[in-house]
C-alpha cells in the first residue's frame, strides 16, 4: 500500500512539473546535450539561398571553411545550395522543416529577414525575431548599374528612359528595390525575375536580356571592377545603404535621393538590411547553449588570419556584425512606426510589367549538394 501511494505521489509531482512551461523547459534543458557533448562527430550544413558561385555563396563557404575549428569537437561543415525565391524557400526550410539542433545554418539574401514586414503579401514561414542570428561577415553596400549601351549617364536619366534589370526571387530586394524606387521616385525600372543567383543575373546582362541590375553588392562587383566599370562597359548610378562606401565617396547615396522626409524614412527601413550584409541564422528552437557556441565560433572565425587572407584574395570584405548586434538591429527595424512599414509594403507590392522566368527548384524541392 505504502509503495502504491508513494508511486502515485511521484506521478502527481511529475505531472505538476510538466504542467508548468517554465519548469518543463528547465527539466528539458537538463536532458539536452551540451555543445561539447553534441558537436563531436557531427556534420553541420550551411544552406545558401542562391546558386553556387555568387557573393552570398562565396561568403557562406568562407565561413564554413573555418567555423568548425572553433566549435567543440570540430564538426565537419558542408554547404548546400537551395535556390528559390531568392533565399526565401531556403529560409522557410531551415525555420520550419530542418531539425532545430544547431546543425542547420541559413545563409539568406540580406533582405529576406525583412520579408515578414510585407504583412499579408509575405510568403515567409518564419519570424526573424525568434530565429537566432549567428552573425554576418560584413555590412554591405549595393549599387545600381546599367550597360553603357543604354545611353544612361546618371540616376536622373532613369526618370525618362526605361531600363530592364535582372533579379532573383519575386520577393527579394533584387526585384523589390527597383519597384520601390519606381513607385516612390518615378525611376522607370522593369524587372525580369527568376534567375537562380548572381551569376545568372550577370549572364543575363552580358547576353542583353537585361540592361543592368538594380542591386549588386559592391563586395561581389569589386573584383570585376576594372573589367566592367573602368572599361566603360557598365556604369554605377548610385549606391544603396545607410552610409557611403569609402571606395565610392562621389557616388550618390540612395537616402540623399529622397525628396521628402517620409521617403527618407522608408529608404532607411528598406536599406537597413544592408547593414546586416551576409546574415546567418539558425532555427528558433535550437538550444541556447548551442546558439551561443555558434556565435562565439563565428566571432572567432572572423579574427582568423587565414580566413582574412582568403577573403582578401577574392576581394571579399570582412567587417563583421555579431549575432547579438543583428538581433538588436532586427528588433529596432520591426519597431518602425506602422505607417512607414505600410508605405514600404505598398511600394513593394506594386510590380507592373514584372516578368518571371521559370527556375529549376521550387518550394519543397531538395537542395542540391555542392
């Protein structure tokens, strides 16, 4: 009898423990393996939301080559490309499908974490405020560029001459930004969307399918600067970000092109993503100890002399932002007054004359190994 009563009381105590979310979480944490126990012998995957060879792919591979050295047990790190929606398909996969164990790292386009700001028009299946930011290799500056054959000399010419630019996913900045500027500043942009990544958009320009790109990361363009820009084949019209890049002190900055304070506020919201540059995330339910281990491993990688040397060889910049800094920035962005967010959402949704070409990978397809 005493044994039955004792077992019954023990069962009641256990049920009470897990009836409280806080107590249940604490009890669960005791059973989760620490980073030192978990990572040895494991394989970590970086998922890149664009095709191989472009700037985002190169940055992810740079981090992937070094971050494992600074994690307990030095796990193997591989990279897989998952093109689709300019990184949105991949971000949804990591957030909603991939195991939340600290082995699945999302490397999306910088604008993808702001996708939920579009509200009902958003196709995001993630909350960037609950996912865990790991860090970013650099703050970024983007430029708008056109072929000299268009006859366009300055950004003001875009108000009178139509330009076709190449883009990736319909919801990504390569497509959204040109239309935001069309809708707010009257720039006569049209976009062909659906290219898997930067390499394909560049080929579209070279083949004459497009006249240029409405967004092109300076760190990706810089290695080709002498060939493309100094030859006069292409022209840079303006730069996009919250501050001028030191390499381009005389190129107009997008916020200086605003005609009203409201437009300037909208541009600050849109281009705050450039401060995040090349963001990395893990899912929202990854154990915090592993999140912290990943953040510290990322920080240590950014100081690795061999990584810095590798970056310099390919013209990549290393100007990192920590995961904690990214989290603060995202919180500030999502605290933007609703009226400004709605204005940006309205300008983002209107995409007249948008042409979308078919891509090989659709949402739900498996990523290709590289």
